[in-house]
C-alpha cells in the first residue's frame, strides 16, 4: 500500500497496557500510527520502527494547541483518534475529573478550534459509568439502562461521555469496556500471581457475575468501529458470557498447573476497612493506592453482565477469545517474560 493512502490514526495513552495493543492492531491494519506519549512515558512495548511519536502536554492548552497545529501543517490531520488516556486510580475526585474529563475536553476543544476533527473520535470509557446495576435478578446492562456511577472514576468517565454527546455533529463513538486483561496488564496479573501461590482472595459471599474482554479482541473492536464511521452512541464491550469467581479460579488453576488453590472469602466490611486505610495512606503520601473507596465499590459489585448485541449489530463485534483462551495466552506471556 502506498503510504500516501494510509489512514492516519492518533492513539493517546499509547504507552499504557491497552494503548500498546491498540498501536499493534492499527499497524497490522496498515495505518499510519501516531502514538501520543508524555516525555517520560515508557516505550517498552512501543518498539516497532513504524510508530510515529508525538509528545502531547495535556496540562497546558496553549502547548497542546501549538503542538497539534504544527503537526497538522507538517503531516495533515488524523483520520481517526482513539482517546485512551485516563486514570484508574487517584487521590481524589478532582484528579479523576482533571484527567478523565478535562484532558479529553481539552483535546476536543483544540481539534474543534483548529477545524481538525477526525472522521471518528473514539473514547475509551468504562462499564463503571453504569454503577451497581441489578444485583437481585442479575439483569444485564442494556440500551435502556441509565448510567448511575457509584465511583469517582465512573463519574469522571460519564462526564467525558456527556461532553462528547453534547456537541452537535461530533463524530464520536464510545466504548464502555468491562474488565480488560492480557499481556502487560497488572491488576489481573496480581490475581494470577496469588493463584499461582495457591491462594485466591474473593470479596463478599453473595453471588458475583464477572465479565471480561481480552485486550486483542478489544483492539480489533476499536478498529472495526472506526472503519464503520462515527456511530454516535455508546457500546458495551465484553465477552458474550459471564463467569463466577470460582470459574475464573478453576481456569487459572488448571492453566497454571496448580494441584490445589485455597479460596479465601473476605467479608465486605473487612475489605471496606482495608480500602479506607489504604486510601488515607495514599492521600498522606501523595501516591494513589490501588485499594481505595472507589476500588471497594468496584470489588463489591455483584453484577457485571452487559448486553453486547448493539456492538455485534453495528460493527460486527465478535470476540475471538473466551476467558480460557485469553488466560492461556496471558499466562504464557507472563511466564515467558519472568512475571510468573
């Protein structure tokens, strides 16, 4: 393919877990890929020589505008933009809002001001915008469900969604992703690491239905949605079925070759207390803790099921990895790279 006819894509948050896989998928589809990073961003998983890098400063509007304006003069506008930049943990709501909402708003405002909106602007949001949902009948989230976030993270993501939806003619698509796992990821890695040591920690005693999406399936879905054009709606992105904690544990046990894994159930009040202490420590040290009040609300949520039929209908969403296949590939990567 002649380089002059390649679709140009900008991926923010390219140095992160999901961002790296988005870059890989875009390259595989023959796109001209621009990876937006900070000056200090690790490029450990961005080693392909075809990647173009651009350093964007989201803390300064004038700097961001100047950088993008200069880029347009030299390279032209982007056909697609995937805004994957975000914070999943912070010491307070203002940090969540500044990063998850403010940075996205700044990027959109700069693009609009320069007359440089892409053909499609895809926002990587989260299933957390929906809140707790039905924890009695376990009805999946669907198009009739009303977002009601119960975390600061979810609230900031919903605010970003709402801003895009408020702009007349904005060529947006929103992905509300469930739990994303795969090579390079660290949260589910910690669960696998614990199971590999023979212990699996669960939260609460009431039935919990978990959903997952393998990162390669997510990256493929992003590109498929971009190629279909601006869909101007939000989509749930998940594997078509849910799993219990016991099913996750048994799959991981088998793939890790463990004869026995001891399940330990922690009462919600204990987890809440631990999260509260960890959050206070994080605020005192200025370093966001993985365990906090937001994380507690996520851990205690019982129903993560969602209806993906709209994504299947509108851009042919068809996950190729079930949890077993995805975990197998992930565990192989963790083992081969010395993580397990």
